C-alpha cells in the first residue's frame, strides 16, 4: 500500500475513534465570570468634581507611550 493510503486510513481511524469521543457538546455557562456592580462602590464625589475649575488634576496621568518602547 502506498503512503497516501496509510495516511487516509490513519486519518479516518483518528476521526472515528479518537477525535470525536469525549468532546463537549455544549459550552459552559459564563455566569461565574460576571462582575456584579453590587461588589464595587461607586464614587460619591461627582458633585465635587463638577465644581472643580477646568484643567485641575483629577488623578489621570497622561504620558507618551512611545517612550516606554525606548526604555
């Protein structure tokens, strides 16, 4: 028998006996991965933030990401 015939026979056997047994038929639910909003407390300083003048530091630091590649 030629190598191609053996390859075809081997492929069919793998498909029929090995590859299809024990495979899941339905996806697992992703309920455990959900993040509940009740876990996190929302900030209570929205009114104070609105009273700040424009350009005041709010905690966000902006940098040039190109510099990190050079480091």
